[in-house]
């Protein structure tokens, strides 16, 4: 994907996951694919073949962001990793002091 197109593509892609309902999201996705497929055929074909891309629309609006955003998951995983490393370090230091 060309650097010059990235900002435009990302901005247009937001119209898909910010749509008010599934029907509007499907229409936005179809428009998005139609516009960019001539230039980025393989990427758009991969979007066409993703059945679960809009699954979050089946859930209540209040939790959509939690479902379509991986930031929460990434943040949780990072915190678990950080806490695990810190506790392991102190456990190891205590063992060193015992011997």
C-alpha cells in the first residue's frame, strides 16, 4: 500500500466500523472495496473473504469498541507480562538471599 494512500484509506475504513448498524457497515464496506479494489486488488479480496469482519454488530452498541479494538487486549497482555516478570524477579532475589 502506498504511503500517500494510507491516511485516506484509514479514514475511509473508519466509516465501516463507525457505522450505526450492520446494514450501513456492509454498504460502507462494499463502497470501500469498490473504490480501492482497482488499485489494491489482493488487499480488497482479503476483506471480501472475511466473514467475521463485522460480527461485532451483533452485540449491544455499548460493547462494540471493546470487541473491535485490540488495544484493550494488547494492554492487558502487556500488563500481565510486566507483572509476571516483576514477580519472578523478586522471587528469584529472595531465593538468592536465602542461600
